[in-house]
C-alpha cells in the first residue's frame, strides 16, 4: 500500500525551506499518533531557519502544537484515541538521574533536542522514502505525527486547540520561568526584556504570582502595549532606554531580570539591573556557540545569580494541565496572545509574521 502523504514545512540543509509531502509510519510500542489541529510559530523554529542552530538533516519544523489522538501503540496507558492533547517538545526519558530526581526539564537522556524520537529514529519519510526528521522530537507543521507517550499530554476537550498549542511551548516556558525557575514571590520586582510570545507569558506569570513592579522592555510599541494589557506596570523602549540605569535609579535594582530574546548583548546587561541577591533568568536561547560577558566581582560581591531556564523548568504532564485549568477558569488571558490564524500552506509566511512582529503568535491550522 502506498503510504498517505501530507504536506509539511520542511527545512532542508541543502535546498532550504519549502513544503514537502511526508508520510508518517504508524505508532509503535509506547508511541501515539496524533492529528495536528493547531500549531504556533515560535522563535525556536526561526533559530534553525536562520542558521543560529545549524542542522545537518531535513527537519519537519514546528514544536508548539495541540491535536487529537488517532491511535496508540502497544503499552500506551495515559491517552487513547479521541483524547485532546498538547504536545510537549522536551520528551524526558524518565530514566536518567535528573528524571528520577523529578527534574524532567534537565533530562540528559532525551533525544528530542537532537531532533529524533527516543529510539533515535524518525516516523517521517518523504515521497522517495528518505527520512525527514522531527524538529525537537515533534515536527508539528504537518497534519499527522507520531510521538512518544510522554510527549502527548491529555487536556480537557473544552480547551481550544489554538490555546493548547501555546501551552506546548511559549506559555509553559514563560510562566514556568517565573513560578518554577525563579520562584518569584508576591511583591517582588521584575524586568522582562523581549515581549514576544515567551516574554508576554513571563509577564502573565508575574501578574499571576503578584509581582510588582513589572517592567517590560521591547523595541516594538505594539508589543509594549500588549505587555501593559498582560500586567506590566511600566514599559521601556529598548531602542533608547538604559534599562540597567533605570532599574538602579528607580528601584535600587530589581529582584528578577528575565531575558526572552536570546541576545548575548542583552543578556550581558542583566546582572547590572539586579539588586543584591537578585537573579537573572535566561529564557531566550542564543545562537550555538555565542558567549556573553558579566562582571564577576559584582556577581560574587552582591550575591547575584544567573539561572538557565529550559522549558520553564516544567514537567509537561504536571504543568500543562495546570495551565489549561487556569486558562479555563479565566486566570490567563491567552486569547490575546493569538495574532493571525493561517492555513498550514502559509507556514513560511507565518515565519515572516514572527520576523516582523506581526500579531504576537501566528497559529497554523492544517
Ligand atoms: N527557554 C526555553 O525553553 C525556550 C522556549 C521557547 C522559546 N525560547 C526562546 O525564547 C526567545 C523568544 O521567543 P519568542 O517566540 O517569544 O520570540 P519573538 O520573536 O516572538 O519575541 C522576541 C521579542 O524580542 C524583542 N526584541 C528583539 N531584540 C530586542 C532588544 N534588543 N531589546 C528589547 N527587545 C528586543 C522583539 O521585538 C520581540 O518582541 C527565543 O530565543 C526562543 O528561542 C526559549
Ligand atoms: Zn518554542
Ligand atoms: Zn531523563
């Protein structure tokens, strides 16, 4: 039987970005087949397209998505056909020391970041039968995919798929950065630099925990206006403001400084924004091999900290359903994060929306 082909947005190291027809093999033991209903376009997709994170193999892009389970392989117990799921891109191995210690976001056994399924293979092939690999273990800019059970997190049926998609990456990362990585407490102060999908989720998380004041910094007036709606008490234009001087002059330094761009230049300025004992939280992901600098005396003398933040230090199975419930009870204004909705055939244009800061998140619907 000829396998069914579906269009996918593929980044090929030789021929570049383009639509390609791919087949997906059935779910094997411990795997789940999913029909994608909505996929968000995150800057981590753009990082591979621009070459910040080089790839040596063709990838189906897309890692922020939600859909419906169509079938499950042997041994799968946590989901069944018909369930609505959010895809979690950092599929932990559940066996390494970090996983066993309950720190799944630090898993050392995952193959997801190497753009593979846990067994080192891919479920996708092109029309010539050649392998095409799942970006971050998912590859969601297509109609159907196969993922390990741990990457398919069941959510309530009433959760809109577009919102579920955002829970797959930006929202879980941004809110998790506040709640899990930094452990921000009510009344603590914070600055957030870069207010795209991830940075605005940081702002939302700060409002959720009662941080105050919350200063948002971006280059785009639209993004700063959005940050105000999401709970920023102050906004600064990153083109002109000396953010560190402002934080020191107005507040004597902030308790937390979140970077949600991935710019080594901006990251280097974070420690100077902090009060003693404060923490800089690196949420944005820089290009492979980039370096940032800081003043080590100031760090040691003032007890300042720099915290790395992968996936909001979150555990998909625990944090994604929790955030879904907060949305459904009206505590998270996630509808405001959604900009344009486009058909999958416009996936390449959706990456341009991201480049040009059009809307906050563009959602692709197969
Ligand atoms: N830590 C994680 O696990 C994780 C998860 C998802 C995304 N990310 C990373 O987070 C970063 C942001 O992702 P996103 O999807 O929100 O991107 P985005 O493109 O939607 O937002 C980036 C924002 O930064 C602003 N910006 C750019 N340069 C700036 C500057 N010099 N000063 C102030 N603002 C500036 C832009 O105007 C834009 O609003 C990316 O690096 C992405 O790879 C990390
Ligand atoms: Zn992402
Ligand atoms: Zn692990």
